[in-house]
C-alpha cells in the first residue's frame, strides 16, 4: 500500500481515537484525545476549553479569528477553512494541528482550498509555476469562465435552471422510422400521466392525450383543462387560467431530476421517446417554476487575485523586436551535447535519434548522432534537418536515446527513452536556446524509435534520463509569420501557377480524375495513400471543396514542409464549407496538429454539434486535448464553455479529466483546465467536491478490505456495514449527485443492503435511497458497483461504442433493445458501474437447471426462465431477446470482444440480453497455456437459439431464426456504412494508454471485421460465413463455459 493512500500516513483508516498535538499562537502545545470522525469545529471548541487551563490564554483572540493548518500526505502545508471537515478526511501526515491567523482574502483562500481538494492538486502548486505559458493560460482562460457565467445569467433564473437541469433531448425532433410508424397507428397521439404533489404529500394524477409534437407548455395547458373539467370549471375560465398561470409551471420526470424546460416536441425528450418505444406511459410531475428557481444556488464567480497582477516578463516578450521565420535563410540545426542519468552499463553503445514531425508525418529524414559508450554519453554534435522558412507552426522535435548491441551478428536497435519539443512556443517564437530535456520511458509494446504522438515537454520526474540540446540562436527572436503574410504568399503562388500552366486537361480527363478522387474519398481513414493519390487530390483541390467531407483526405496530401503548400491550404480553409461533426472529429486526432485545421473543426462543432452529440463524443474530445501543441487552444475553450453551460456535460467533462490526473505527462495540462472549470461552475463546485469525497471514502474502505482479504465473507460484510454506519461515512455518502448521471440524486446509503463481492479486488455493491417524492414511480433506490483495482477505461470506451452503435441503428429505424449501462472511471484503477435492474448472469440462470443446465446439456433452461418471468408478456420478451441478441452478436464481432463466458453475459427479466466486463477487445483474446480459448467470432449458443426459436428443435427451419439472421445482417451493414466514424473514435483514443489500444495495428482489426475493402455483397457473404461459424462451432463455447462453471463451484 502506498503510505499516502489512507486517512493517516501509513494507515488506510485512522484508529477510532487519535492523540492530536495542537500548537496555539501563544506558544502553548496541547495534546487532545480526539475521535477520528470529529469535526475541526468541535476540535477547536475542545481545544479552547482546554487552553483556559494553561498560561497565556489571555493572549488568544476569539476562536473564529483562527484556522487550523497542517502538513498533508502530499508534503504540502494546507490551511483548513472548512471546519465541518472531519479529522479522518484531512489526509494528515502526522496528527499535528497548528492554530494560526489567516492572511489574505479568506473567501478566495477557501475557494482555492476547495478547488485543490476537488482536483487533487493544491492551487498553490500552480501559483508557484514560473512557466510563462502556464501563467498566461491561467489568466486568459478566465475570459471563457466569465463569458459562460454571463450567459448563464442572461435570462435570470430561467437560464440558470437550464444550466442546472439541462434538457435531456435527442439531437433532432424528427422521430426514427420505427417510432414514427408506431405512433402513426395512434394518429400521432401520446398518453401522458401528470402527477401533482401537494404540500402535505398527497397526490393527484391526470392522464392527458396529446400529439407527440406538443411542447411541454401544451402538455401543461392540457393538464389544466383536464383538471378544470374535473372541478367543473367552465371552458372560458380554464383558458384564462392557462393564459394567466400556465407559464408559471414546469414538468419533470417522476423520480429523478430530469426537467422538461426546453420548448420542443415532448417526443424529442429521451425519456418520453424511450417510453414510446417500450409501450409505457410517460410519468411526469407538475411543479411551479418558482419552486425550481428558489432551489438554485446563487450564480457567483470569484475573480482570483492572480488574474489582476501584471507579469513584467510577459510584457517584455510582447515588446521584443523579432525577425520573421521567412527571413532566416538557413537549415534548422540542433546540437546534441550530453546525456545524464543513463543507466545502461550492461548494454552496448548508445546514440541519439531525432526527427522533425508534423503530427505523425516526418517532415524530413531523421538524423542520428554517432554511437558512444554508455558510460560516457557525450556527443557535442550538430544535426541538420530542413530549411527553416519551411517549418510549419505545429512542427515538433521528436528525440530519443537509443541503444544498439549485437545479437547473432546483427545489430539490434531499441529506444531507451523519448522526448518531444514544440519547435514554436505558445507565443509563436522559434526555440533558440539550450534546453535540458528530461525524457519519458518508452510506451509498453512500442517498437518505433521515435514517439511523435507523445506529449511535448520535459518529464517532471528528475530521476529520468536527461538530454542537453541546443538550438541555433539568431540576432533576434524568430517569430512565425502572421496570417496576412500567408495570404499574400498564396495569391503570389496562384498567380505563378497560372502563368506556368501550359497544358489544360480535357473534360474526359477531368471526369476520370474526379471519379478517381471520389473513390479515394470513400476509403476508410486507415487506408494507405500513394504519392500519386496525394498529387491528384492536391491538383484537384477545387473539386474536393465541392465535397467538403474530403477535407481529412486532402490534408494528407498537403506538403507541410513547403510553406507555399501551407499558404494555399490556409486560403482554401477560409472558404471551405462547414462539415458534419463526425467528419470534424477526425480533424482533431494526432494526424492534424495544425492550429488552423483544428480551429476549423471547432467552428464546425459550434455550428453543428448538439449537446447530445457532444456528450456522446466527449470521451474522444477530451483525448484530443493531448494532441494540442499548446495549453491555450480552440478545443479547450470550446469544451470548457460548453461544460460551464450544461451541468450534465460539465460533470462528465470533470470526471474524464479527473480520472487521468494520476498521469504525470498530462497532470499539469488537465489540472489547469480543471481549475478553470471549478472556478467557472461556481456554487456547483460543492456538488463535485461531495462526489470526490464520497469516492475517496469508498477507496480507503476497499483498500482496508483488500488488505484483510483472508477474512471470510461474513467478517468482511460485518466490517463493511460497521464502517457504513459510522457518522463520517453516513455524512460523506448521503445526498449527492451520482457521478453516473447528474439527474440522479443519491439519498441515504442503506448499509444492510450493501455487499462485498467475492472477487479479488473486493468490489462493493452499494445501495442508496431515492429521495424524490415520487421515487416509487421511478425506482425507490439506486444501485451502483464501486471498483478499486480494475482499469475501467476500456469498459468505458466499449460501452460508449455500443451506445453509438445503438444510436446509428435507431436512426435507421432498427431498435435492437441494447443496454449500454453507465460506467465512469474516476481515477487510476478506480470507478463506478451502474447496476442493470432485474438481471441475472447466464451462469446463474443455468445453474438453476443443475449441472445439465450449466454445461448446456439442457439447452432449454434459459428459455424456461424467460417464459416463467414473462407469463403475460411472453411474445414481447422473446422479441426483446432476439433483437438484443442480434445487436450484441454484431457488436461483439465488430469490436472483437474477447473473454465471453456465462458470467459476463446477462439477461433481464423482460428478455434483454447484454454483455458486461469488457477486459479484451480488438481480438485480444484470453489465452490458456498460450492457446486461444475462444475460437468463434461471437457467442451464439444453443441456449440462445432455443429462446429465439421459442424452444424449437429445428431452429434453421424457423422463420423467427431467419428473421434473427436478417436483423444481424441489417445491423452489420449499418455499422459498415459508418465505418469511418467507428475507426475515428478508436484512433482518437490512442493517447489514453489502454494496453490493448496502443497502435494503428490494433485498430486495423476493425477494417477486417467491417470488411471496408470489400463490396457490400462480399461483406454480407463474409459476415454470414462468420455467423455460420459461430453457430456451427458452438461446442467450443459450451466447453469454455463448462470449465468456467467448474472453476466457480
């Protein structure tokens, strides 16, 4: 256990009583015996009571004039302004508290303390950073926070409510085909149940029938009419009531904090749309807007002191005389001096390899130094690269320390460590000085000697190998040319090309070229481009502009080491039509670092990316921040502002950043964005702090339980329930918003219903009350699994892709009853998972049929279970099973999901099948003794087929089985049509460090399963062959499941 991971240095949990040394301002040291869950307020009160018994008490001021300070486990001196904090939550290095008078702005210090607690970095750490890019970013990014705060206040309480309770709506009001057909049979009407709860808790409900295109205000009006008729009020009086009072009411979903505050068709709300799809009546609650507005906290923004201080160094840089990059007529040179802290004595010689890259593309030949002995790594050698005026703005130096030794008469080269530096700083100045670059260890499984997509900058760990390098220095700092210079050059080049044009293509040649370009555009993002393809795209860039989605392909044809090409591209981008958000996504991956290109992508988002789609792709967009050359950039500003205008997006954004804060390479970048976010979200910071504190308590608890893994289940349950009933746990784990969904408020935790699972990492099954007044209409409780020890990032990505697939299918009118449950990674190997209600594992269901059922000798066990659970809705349950089975068969095949067994496939009582625990994907299958255990492309066992064919012995002859095949094929073709999107979503995740997603080679598996190089007819044949393979080889799955069952007996 890391000593700093518990409540006190060296302890997961504090002893129940602790001796605390308290040093008073008058020099008196008093030792108190304090309960671990005592608040600082109570400790201070007891301390003052004891201090009266000691000399010099008369020198002390009133207790409210002082605060406690101490040293935390991070070796930081921390001031504790919040005296409701308990001793066990302070993470002290030693139980020592010093009493001092606070200095400076108390309000700002309290805010800084809370921000530090929430993001896991003391704000003072940023204050002490001297890096001018950090200083400038912290000041400038506050503009975005102020803009968002002002927008939230634009319409007073109504706009604040829209931020706090953002409408959960689909991107388009247009209904998918399957829902439109269903409603057309009801003349486009929907029945809605409206509940009214009085102050005394009594309830009334009204059923209203309205058109699905009706807005919430129409539903409210119809509710008033309905109530008026019941009360015998005249029609005219009812209409006057609607006119006078209708606008003062709002609707919310019963049982949770989803409010219908946006005036759009109610069928655009996801909850209502889901009810329509499942033949359920939407249950809504009528309440006053005044009640909603009164519950909103004050929208407050505190301007930090650092934003008002002038920084002389920044002013000096801005006033410096510079020389343009284009005025330096020389080659770029870099001098490699010496390496330090190199520990490779047992190896052969070492050398340095360096290259200049633009994204993943090398701008010139890589260069290497001479090989030297590892015990004296000195070179003092100049390496020459490309012509300085041709260096693009986002170019970076990629460098690595390499070792070479002989093996079987062959030289073997491998990289020991790597580092990257942007050639231009945040102020667009070319590097021109000596640099000591601390290197990073090579990523696991990486064979390349350079790592161009790695994070730029020096490793803060000073124990790593360090390279001292030097850049040429010129008479003045060298600056990148302004935009107007590029525009002038573009017009000059175009005029030159026109003068030099001697041959004009014939119409037939042009048509042939255009047909070829359309074929190139249609290729998937991972397909190879020949030089001839690139030349053709660049030559006919005017034609490409008529097909805006061709931009990612055209950009690959740009010669980024030629300023004339870059100037022409910049001019083209100014008039390039906006593209769909899914196309713009690709412009933000590691291949396109240019700021103008990335700015264009953000402009496309601003015009076409709905909040719904933003949330859908937020996982990738956060990863895109890692590919930005500098801290201040368009995508950071865009995401920050969107997150500060929509609390649901904001919470998701927060946890995506927070969960990666343990990674040294991005800790500063993500920490600075989180600091700005916390300052901008105002009073909702407390909500995030509550979530962080709750998860921190659970982490310490599971650390303690894992430490005592030899204890039996009963003893661990006793410990769990005992801790959950302690005041500090009760307080930390009550009344906060679920990190899985900000519309779910977790009430009191119910210790007696919580459980410790028996797996090695001791996950916790946790149950909270639902405090909503109409909880019984929704769910009376919330169930969540807390995991400490499992990396949930791969699960998050897999579930997100299943959710995207589900959306693609529904947009095409195919509802496959998927169950993409909630999953959030909250830190290193820590996270939470939504419990899908009323569901059992296949293994548990089969075990009810005894050993025969468990080994699938009785293939009817699953069918009988579903039949028993759905006596009145048998047909609907079989339909749900068939559809969901088709969806997961296709999804698991396309994504290459491995380790599929009877304990990670579940079925709900209403018949939906779904998969959990995605530890292997992209065909990284689980092995036993070096042999692949899984030999089929997806799971389609006899048990499943029996359910689909309603227990028939001759499945292949049944129409229902043929329909199942057709659904699989239709689902597969829809995904294949969207291959670009699925591949791009994976590509953008390359930087996140998932072990099974390290390179483009891993993603190339998708090209195979989606058959991107085949015709549609060939692709269908390929998929059907895989289908028959899964059906024919089901015995291998049976054997695998049998051994899994035996193992868990």
